[in-house]
């Protein structure tokens, strides 16, 4: 199992709208690619939130090959959609992990 992990720090002024957009637009679009079987969304706790709130969204892909297909065919367009919508009011970084147990 491959986990595509996105960590995002959101400007406090857009937090509610961003969460709603994630739940109603962005996550459904990512899941509609057919490359992931499930996802989980988290809000980090015990963090300094003076410059923003941090969220983590993890998407679960059954194989490395399936994840690579997502990355090659869909990732750029979906990341561009977020950039066009939110501009510099957020910062994101992405990691890819393999489940070992």
C-alpha cells in the first residue's frame, strides 16, 4: 500500500472555506482519478498556529504503479487547481510513503 501524503499550512482567514473546498471539490476530484482507494484528513494539534493551521491529507493507493499513474496523469492539473484557487494563502508539501505493517 502506498500513501500519498499532503501537508498543508493554511492562512487562518481561509481555513473554513479551504476545508469546505477540500471536502466538496478537491478530494472528490482526486478520488475520481480512480488511483486511490481511500483517504483520511487530519488537522494537526499542538502546533503553533500563529501563522496558519496545518492539515494533513493522506490518500491510499494499492500499488506503486497506480500511484505513478496518478502522478504522471493527474497530479499537475490538481495541484494547479489548488494554486489557482488559493494562491499564496497556503503552502503545501507532499511525501510518498509505503506501508510496512
